[in-house]
């Protein structure tokens, strides 16, 4: 079949359509469960709250995995990190409920100090093997000028874990626990500057903002006065690219494309 093809464009289209059966126009069409990995307890809502609500309304099971405890996320000198972490956990649970999310995993690594290690990678792999999601959402670790190390590290760890979750020898302990290897069909990067897929959230923008504002420790009135215009501007940016008012943008790739693929940016 492929030996008779003489040009890249034909081969590329056939690879996507016939071999991988990957429809970039509607990659979320058949999903039944997704795992959303976030650096901190508000990132899923900020990065993809409208999409989460759209999915849960369809009956898709959306699961959160929060990497850190939110210990550092305040400029208030009267609150301790321990107190803040407890507050943020409750805020996340309330926010998730608004978006239809019923299950949250907490790894509780210290905010701003998420380590890039095999042990953390194994933590994520174990959850992927336990939940067996169709796809995994994660922050784009290549977002230009991203200053927060937890965001960059979460993205790279999540990609590592997705790649390794299918390998039986990566963690023999998982096998002993009855957790079988699992191949994730696709990854979807949020907080991305190179989206290839958009979700129209025009009718959900207010609900998304409500779910974000629930994180009261992060968004008191004076900060919200800055952040609401910023969040709307981000949604307008993606919306302009999608031809709607408000949208969320993702870079979605099939499993084959996030390893040694020189043309991954073409989808």
C-alpha cells in the first residue's frame, strides 16, 4: 500500500485517515473518559473549563489529577501555606462540581517545587493505568515565556507518563497491583500557542468564569478586576482563530505523533 505512494502529502493523509483513523476535525467525538492533569488546583478550570463542561454534559467522564498542593499561591502574609493548601482543596472540589467533575486525584507535591523525577512519572502512570482514559489533557510545556516551573514540569511529566504507560516493564509494581499497561489514544495540550483544535465556549463563558472565581483565595476582588478581562481576552484570542466569540484552543496529537515525528506540527 504505502510502497506505491510517491509523495508525502498523500502518505500523510492516508496515515491519518486510514492507519491512525485520527479525525482532527472532531478528535473528541468518541471519547468516553479523559484525564485532565493540572499543575495547581485552578488550572483545569482556567485552561479548559468550558470544554470540561461540554464533555461532562455529553456524559464523558472527566477526571482531574492535581500535581501540587497550592501551598504558595497567595500574596496574603496572614495565611500559612498549610492553611492555604486546605482552602484550595475545598475550592477545587467546589469548582469541579460546577463543571460536572466528580473525581480528583491529588499528588500533593509542594507548590513551586514539583520535581522532574521517575517517581513522579510513576505516580502519573499508575493513575493512567488505573483509569484508562481515552485521552489526556495537559498544559503545553513549550508555551513561550512560561515562567512557572510547575507548569513546564507538569507538561513534560505528563507526556512522559503517557508515553510510558503502555510499557509493561516501566513499573512492575503496577503489574503486581493488577494495573495493566494502557495506550492513551491522544494527548491534548491546553495553554497552547499552537492550537489545532478549538471548542466554542461562547455560551459557557460565564459558567467557566464562575467555576474559576470559586477559587476565592486566588481571585479576591482586586485581582479579579485584572483577571476577568485577561481571561476573556484569551478566550477571544482563541475565538478569533475559531471564527466564534469565545473558544478554548488545544494542540491535539494522536499517540504516534508525540515521539520522533518530524511532521507533528503539520496537524
